[in-house]
């Protein structure tokens, strides 16, 4: 399923050897409330949404 989410606030990310190994951010879909998004799935708490693929649009 694809969700278009506007990132709200700071994106917390970790890179190792040039590869993204962790990302967490608050985001808001076009309709709804802000929620927590996390990748990889093993880092997800109950209140987080798992990210399986991430594409960035805009600047």
C-alpha cells in the first residue's frame, strides 16, 4: 500500500558505510493525524508504522 506523507519536523536517520540503516520521523497523510514512521520494521514500537520502501519527493 502506498501512502503520501508530509514529514513534520526533524528526520532522525543513521547511515553506516553510506547505507541508510535507520529512519524515524513524524508524518501526516493528506487526511488524518500525525503519526510516527519507522524503518527497519524491527525498530517499530506499537505506535509506529513500518516503512517497507521510501521515496522522497520535493526539497
